[in-house]
C-alpha cells in the first residue's frame, strides 16, 4: 500500500521522470488520435482560428499538432523543459513554454482550454486551488476539456517504468465547481472505451462571472 509520504516523493520526482524519458515518450505516444471525437466536441461552436491552451502539452503530438493544423492558435505549457523542447520541434506553428500549471499566470485568455492526461498529475488539494486559476484564463463562453479520475483519491502509474502520481476529486465536486462557474453545458463521461477507459470532463459555454 502506498503511503502519503510515498505519494509525496513520487509526485516531487515527476518532472525528472518526464525530462529523462521525453524522447522515448514522444516516440511511443499513440498518434492514432483516438481523442479526435472529444476534441471535436470541445471545439464545437468556436471560430477558426480560436486561441487554445494545452496544459501539460507534452511533446505537442498528436493533439497540439492536430489543433494547429486545423488553423487554431495553439499555446502549450508543460513543466518539463525536455518535453517543451520536443514540442517546439514537433509543432513549429504553435507557441510553447515551460510553465507549471499550478502557477499559471499568462498575459491573455483563451477560447478553449485542454488538459489531456495532465491535470490529474495534481493532488486533490492542488486541483481545488488550480482549477479556478485555469478558469480565469478562459474567456466568457469558452470551453474546457479535462481527463480526471474516477473519484477523490491518489494512485500511481508509470512512465517508461518509472512511477508517476495521479490525483482526483470526486465527480460531484468537479461538477459543482463548473456549475458555479456558469457553464451552459457540462458532460462527465466515466470509463469511456473510445479513449481507453479515461474519465472525461467537458464543459462548454463558461459564464461571464
């Protein structure tokens, strides 16, 4: 059983895991774009180009490249400098920078924000603090797409055989937070087989408050 101190140690070491394994991760990343249907739903109703923010963008492929090829203005941030270096090479028409999403403080807002397989690397406490910060970067009427966990708690996974941390809030807490932000439509899909069992949270039409 993983202790709280073990979770803390694993979490603190994650940036190093992604830096060490950026090349291997990039080469192994599934580029079949099984996420396409979710991206289409996320972008529905937005103009082209739209300003898009990819939080935890990794190497920029395939999601950042696909969105850039559609004609959108893509900004990607990641806490791993090695991943950002690869993203800049993989998707030259997008903008990338090394940024920890917990300390997000960009100078402009976005039409839609995405965090696929990244937001869930934050602890439940960090997610509670970070989600409002993310929403402040989203324009009124904007859309949000996240992958999350099945319930509040902490678990571990692996990247290239090294442990990484995963955290989540409860579905009810996510929904309550997004409802309070005034989103017109919120969809939570558990264990979606089209994206290998991920738990997907889509919110569209953020309120003006």
